[in-house]
């Protein structure tokens, strides 16, 4: 019974926040009395503390499993985080074009003023743990040769940390999960590609070929030179070195 109570409390906290979760709503969904809930948890604050601790423990373990996986690239890790986020998002949203809250951590960060010290400490521990895991993931990618030697690793980790931390708020503001997916993909294309140790090879068709603009300039080298501002070519081409040499010999 305690686990069922915490499961319903978690959903109510995510959907309605701290003030929207109450013992009566939980009791109605489980067909029990509020006295039963008081028996197991005493009061609302203790129930919230346990719910937050359990949620943070699970979320931390999932994130660390993603970021510390030695078999995946940094780009793959980012995509796996998106998949994990969508797994939670779709529990509270239909399709990908709604912006209902889906993360307990993201939701309660906005209501930290009403939480106990225990709950706030749990939220803080998640932040610290995930930040450390992301920094290690960036370092791992650098050591494996995914990133250039001059990659600003602390800056890159800082950007990723903030993207991950703001994911739930981002979808609420955008009203769409697809926008979050596009945001992550853009980050991979722009930031990670900029510091990739093995850049994409040039188009083989273009290798060794003379740029069209350069060809045009070379082709125009012997053309009549336009007079500045006139829009018309000069009356005579500028003599080349060869023509001057031939004139000297005839003289």
C-alpha cells in the first residue's frame, strides 16, 4: 500500500504541484481512507519527502547509466537523454504537441519555497550528481578522441548541463516535445560538430577541383578592363608582358 500511495502522489505532484496534491485525491483513486494514508506517512510533508527521494534516486540512476556508458559517443548520450525524457513526457501528454508538466524535479524546483529541507536536499543531490556525470562524459569523449585536443571541455559540459536541467521547462514553454528534440539535435550538429576530432571529409567531387568563382576570375584575366564608373570596357586591352617583349624584338 505505501508504494501505491507514493505512485499516485507522484503523478498528482507532477500534474498539479505541491498544493494540488492532497490525501483525499489519493484516497479516492486507491479507494481507501485518508486515515490509511496518515497511518503510513503521518503528514503531507513526510509523504512528499519520500516521493521526492524515491524519484530522485531513480532519475539519478537513469542519468548516470546514460552519461557514464563507455560504449556510446557523447552525441548518442544526448539522444538517449531525449528518449528518456520522452518516456516520461508521454505519461502526461498525448502526442508531442502539448506542454503539460512531466518531471517531478522540474515541477518542484519551481515550488522549492514550500518544500522541506529534506526535499530540497534531494533535489540538490540530483543536480550535483548529474552535473558530475556529464562532466565525466565530456572528459571521457575527449580521452577517447571524439573531441579535438583544444575543446573547452568545462564550457561544453556547462552548456550540456543547462540543456538537461531546463528540458522540462523548455517543453512547457514551447508547448511541444518536438521543439526539445530539435534543440538537442541542433546542439549536436552545431556544438559537437565544431569540436569533433574527426571532421566530415570534403565532398570527393570538389577535391582538386577549381572553384567556379576562381575559374570565372581566371577567364576574365585577358578580357578588356572596365573603366571605373563607366560601365564600359576600356578601348584597348592592357598590354601583357609577352606583347611588350614581341614589340621590342620587332623594333
